[in-house]
């Protein structure tokens, strides 16, 4: 609602020729299964040979735990500078996932194998090898898209409650409870953020301006497969 009011003022009061689009949802990507990937990087770069060999294992992390990296190799197997380069390469790759290039979250990554060459190995080579290995492992780990879910409270007169609930269900929302407050009904529920754009206008229309609502971020949840395909399809 705040965005709609500001946009209206820009266009109407200040005569700004603004290019207005729908707000963007902060989707995330994560994985649902463990997987592994091995990558040998052997190339001639600028007339010099480059070599790096890494084996990475990925697995889902607990919701909200973020990214965790574990190096399971000894210093004899992988020198510290190369181990740090591998971790940096993986961390950089988290910014662009494998489904729709959305940031990845809640992933555990373990370095479980690899080798180096005293002459041809470099930190850059290991960063590139780890990035490729990480992306390949994530593709094998059943990646999914996650969307922000909002906690919503709607205060509405009894006469309009059925219309409001029907509209909420149509937005992939869920009604959790219904109470009474000063002659009105209070609906507590959850709804995907992507389904709430323009909701203030819809709510006014359904209740003749007598319903109000408030909402706040609650958690991230896996997007249904058919919705995911539509989101990814728009990117291609």
C-alpha cells in the first residue's frame, strides 16, 4: 500500500514519467538431497598450464542455518591456500543458483577429495574448479525454489468474511484461526508474498472499504512445482 501511494504521488503530483512494474519477490534456492561432484580443471590459460582437482559433497542444511563449509582433507592432501580458494569459489557461487540464478541458502558443503600439482596449480584454478563442482553437485541434489511466506491478520465485518476467506484461499493462502474483536471477525493466516501485491485494493473492493489487514515476514517455504515452472519459464 505504501508503494502504491508513493507511486501515485510520483505520477500525479510530481508528473514524473516513472517506469512502474510489479515489486520483485526475493526468491531463494536450496537443495533437498545429498549429492557429490568431482571436477578436474586442466586448461592452458595465457600460455600457462592450470590444474585443479576437487571433489565436493553437498547436503541440505537446517532451515535458516545458511551456508556451512567443511574441509575434510589434511594439509598434505590440500594446502591451506587452496582450501581457502575452494571455499571462496563455493561462496561466490551461492549468489547465483542453478534453477533461476536466485541466491542459494541453507547448504552444507564438504571438501572430501582432490589433488594439486606443485607446478601448475593456483588459487584461481581451484576457485574455478570448486565453482563448477558446486553447481554440478547442486543440480544433482534436487534443487527447489523457496518463496517468502507472510503472516497476515485481517479484520473484517462478519458480512464479508466468506468473500475474504475465498479470496485468501485463491491466493494460495491458509486460514489458521478466526476470532472476534469489537464486533468484527479477525482472520489469522499465512500467504505467499507473491500473492499479496495489490491486496489492499482487492480487500477494499471485497469489503466496501470496511476491512483492514496487516502482515509481516514469517518464513521461507518451497514453491509448488507448477508455480516454480511458471517463474523459471518467465526468466527464459
